[in-house]
C-alpha cells in the first residue's frame, strides 16, 4: 500500500478541482444555457427594435451572440458564445473571439445578431474559416452606446449586423480581427 504525503494529496486534489472547474462540455448544460440566452436576446431585440422582426423573417439564418464581453487598454479582447439559427431552430453553436489594437480603454458587454439575408451568404459563412477583419469607432457609457463599424461580413456580402444592449464604460478607435468558430457546448 502506498501512502501519499499530505502535499502530494493536496496537489492532486487541487489539480482535480481545477480540471473539474474547466468543464469540457461532456454532460454539461451548455447548449441549453446558450439556447435560453439566445431566446431572451431575440425577445429583447424584437421588443426594443421591432424592425428586426422583418429582418429575421426575410433572413436565411441568424447568428445570435447574446453576451459578448470586451475589455481593453491599448490591446484588447472580446469573447462570447451563441447559436446559429435557421428557420427558428438552432443548427450550430459558435464562439466569437476578437483581438483589438489601438486607442481603447475600458470594458463593456453587448449583444449582436448577424442576419444572413441570402442562402449563399449563410452557406459561405458556414464553410468559411470564420475570420472577419474590421475597424470600429465606438463609445459605451452605461446603457447608452453608439457604434459605427465596417467589416468584411457586412460590406462584402449580404449580411446585416445589429449590435445592441451595450453596457459598460469603454471608449476607443481600434483595428480588430474576429473569429467565429463552431463549438460543441
């Protein structure tokens, strides 16, 4: 019989706790949680911006990112998870991660929805490696936000991006790259 010293036992227990906290998604409720947040986000968007319901009715699909968290001081990053919906049903889950560089300071959260207005745009997105290059000029103060953005998703293909629900305190002008990656929650 091998007897572990206390340090070995504590290190093993600490490592096991750390790995358990990471959660690899097996047996998790990640998909259920994302779908519930997507439903809440769409309900909020439709009630606050009624014209988006017409966009949704005409769209071939929508990528809904319920909460994207962004922070930066010179260099910045953002991350969020969401779902791709086609005909009202979730068909894939995605994460959105971006890095930014430029004048920026603060942290904020927001929601965004990409409306794929043609089957070709939706198909191209699903087949692409997911990178989007772009530039932003933005400010967010508490719940009031303005965002003027241009990126390859909205300017080179029939995709409409709606950003809303901005909250936090951030100011900046940045160059960024966003990668949408298919995930298994």
